[in-house]
């Protein structure tokens, strides 16, 4: 009997852990990343077009302005990058649309004339 208790406890603990992990990663309606490790993370997926001083348009990759290894881009960081690109004269205007993913769910995000609008 004592030989069976330890394997039975291990199996029960493993099953409980598996169930907890599955329910923790299962999104509730309107929720993203509800596991506590990700509860404060926010992600922005955005497609931007910049207008240069001579009127040409070109795609803008805001992720190349993040520090190496960084992928979390929230609205304040996106606004800072847009401000930097327009202030330095690289672009006259930046426009685009995308999605903002956070613990509150998915929201549409727009960039109009270099200003981030949620």
C-alpha cells in the first residue's frame, strides 16, 4: 500500500498542474493573456505609412527602433517613436492602423498624422 501512495500523489499533482495550466491559458471572452505572468504585458501590431518631406510614402517599421530583444510595444512607446521620426524630419506625417492587445482584450488603434489614437 505505501508503495502506491507516492506514484498516486505524483499522478494527481501532475494532473492538477496540467488542468491549471490549460485553464490559465484559455482565454475568457474578450480577454488575452490572462496568466499572471502576462497580465501587464501589452502588444501592438500596427501597419504604418510615413510621408516624407518630398511627398513620397513608404512603410514604417517601428519595431526596428526598439531595443534588441524587445517586442512589447505599447501606445506610449509607439507615440514616442512616431514623435522621434517626425521631430527628426525623417517623415512629415505617419499614418496607419492596427490592434492593441492587452489584459483588457483587443482594441483597434490608429495613428493619424503621427498621433496614436485608441
